[in-house]
């Protein structure tokens, strides 16, 4: 008795992925809204006041998910860019391009919220701390990837050049993650570890819910952006006229 299997490989083609992405966007958008509402409510109205930092610690409910997303999306961008370069997979390269802007935005948010938290915690807006500096480099890598692709008119050449930069820049991600262990750092160590959670359950719940919200947001926005990129690059393809009709 044979079971019917979905041929997921067919969605590697822009013509097949385009309508699928359009169907998925509303679902992820709704999940994004619900999770953000729940996470912000728990974080700002349920979670207790921190006995050391007072109310100012609540900025971490935004800062930590944004910082994680900045790193995760860079890795994902580099993987897609590498697949597109190695296998001449057009959709993978388009996904890398679509992810880059969202990753840059999250990295920028993590730097801004980190400064807002650092002012009352450290007494300064910015220090050339190992984690802060490597996160700033991550933002520059995103900007470099976006700028490099924008400066090359031929899409496939732009994809290859961006892939080289993205893959080389991967070395910065473990530096960010382990910087507080490798160097003397003002930045606090990991609050969430494999062995213990160094926070109240409601604090942890808010942070994880907001992290999930950021993931749902990223998926929704990247799908919107990749559909736009597909329309730009495939505008001469006959299938596109039927898909947008």
C-alpha cells in the first residue's frame, strides 16, 4: 500500500513557490500579531520587576529576541546564498536577498535597545565591548551584502558576489555568541542556558513568546519580499502573468 508523497523539490522553482508563498503569508502574519500581543502583555504586565535593574530590564524582552534573530538570520542568509551559488539555485539566492534586509533590521534594533538598556545599567550609551563591537560588525556585514548586490546590475553575478561575502562573514557569528566567554566583557553572560533558567518563569515566557513572534514576523516579511524579488527577476516569464492575474 503506497502513500502519496508531496514533492517538495518542485517548490524550489520560483513558478511553484510564488503562489505557495502567497498562501502562507496571511497565516504567519496572524500568528505574528497574536504572539506579539501575548508576549508584550506578559512582559510588561505579568512579569515582575527585577530586584536589581527595576523596570528598565524590560527592554531585554525586545533586545534579546532581536539579537538572536540578527544572528540566526545571518546564518540562514549565508546558507541560502551558499546553496544558490553552489547549485545555481535561483530561488535560494532570492531567499538570501530577501532575508538580508530583515536580518539587518533586527541587528539594528538589538544595537539600539542594547544602548537603551546599557545607559542605566552601565552609565554609558556605548562601550567598545567585544559583543557590542562584533554585533556592530554583523550590521556592517548585512549592509555590505545589501550594498554589494545593489551595485551589480546582473542578478546572477550579484548573487555570487553576495554569497562570497555572506559565507566569509559567518566567522563573526560564533565570535558574537562566545565573546562574553572569550574576553573580559561588560555584557552579561547567557541568561538562558542548557542547564538552568536564570529568570522568573513569566520573564522566560515573555522572551520565548516574543522570540516566536519575531520568527513568524521574519517568515511573513521574507515571503512578501521574495515574491517581490521573483516578480522583478521573472517579469518576462509567461507563468508570472497568469500568477498575478
